[in-house]
C-alpha cells in the first residue's frame, strides 16, 4: 500500500517588511486565499513555521476548521485534516544553538487513513542572523543541521519541511548534512513550478531588505515526489512563499 497526498509549508509570520507594513488582519485574508482559494495550496497537511501569536492561531482555526493541530513552543506547528490523516504521536526536540535562542524540531507520526500507511513528518526553523552575527548563526546552523539529521534518522522521518535559512550545500551546512544523511531536496526530486521564486521574493514589488527566504522540503528514502510548486499569489501574505508538494510514501 502507498499513501498519496499533498503537503504544504509556509512561514506564517514572515520577516523584513511584512509585520511592519501589513497588519495581521489583512494578511490573514491573503493567507486564506493562498491556502483555500482558486489555485491555492490545497494541502491535507501543513507545516507552519512562526505561528507565534494568538491572532494567527485564531485565524488558522477559521481557515482550517476542525483540523488537528500539533503546537510547539518553538512555533513550528503541524496542521492536518483528520478526514485524511490521524495523528498518532508527536515530539518537540531541541536542536542546540551557538546563540541565546534555542531552536527546535517538531516531529509528528501520522496514519494515512485511506491506505493505512504510517508516515512521519518534521518541521523546523533554523537559526537566522537576526540579533547575532553571521558567524554565530552559521555555527548554530551547523550544530542544528547535525542534530536534525540524527533525529530524522532515529525517528524515521519521511518528510522534513522548514525554514532552513541557508542555501549552500557543503559538508558543514544543513543542506549538505541532510543530503549526506540520505535526504533529497525536493527541487532535485521533481520539477518545481515557480522555482525561481523559491529563494528570492519577486512578486510585484522591490526586493525587500535581506530578501532571501530559504525554506525547504526534504524527502526521505520512502518518498517519491509527484509534483511541486512554489505558491505564487499576489498580493502574498508574507515574504516567505508557500511550498506545496504531492508525495507518494510507501
């Protein structure tokens, strides 16, 4: 048996211009369109990074009514449609840091109800250089990438979706560490629509300050990617564009 479904990733809070120039009430309307509107993400599981505040959680409860929610103190939350997936267990685990701010990964084991296939997803937000130095952020990501790869192997993670904050593929970077651990970047697994928007915000406005948003989906050995898309909507709810991937597991 195999499980086939669509998953989505979105950094809800965003960074740079979004919290300053656009109040949440207006952005929530945009987020709902991105997720449920015509041509929207339309996933049955969402990994949502930086769901930091009660207004965001209330909006998501209205956008995804009745969905199961795995919350985390690290603000890496997982939302799933209970008609399609059953939450079996979840963990939130520290990744370590070279700065004051600890980073975590949320790991959730699901049962895909139509097939009976059990699968495991993980979501995280690795260190950025905000309020620290680039050198310390890089050191943090090296620590976090190493621990993340270890946990993904130990817990048999099938899909990892998160804000990686790094694009270089080297033995000492998260992407290189994950690749060496047997995880495949979705962009090399399937042709991704709108991939030119994946790491650089470019929808109808000037590039914002530090406008590279390096979110990622990594696939384990049991997973086949069937299609992929960077969710390009205008206006968009944050400067982190949604990622959508249809996967087959098993």
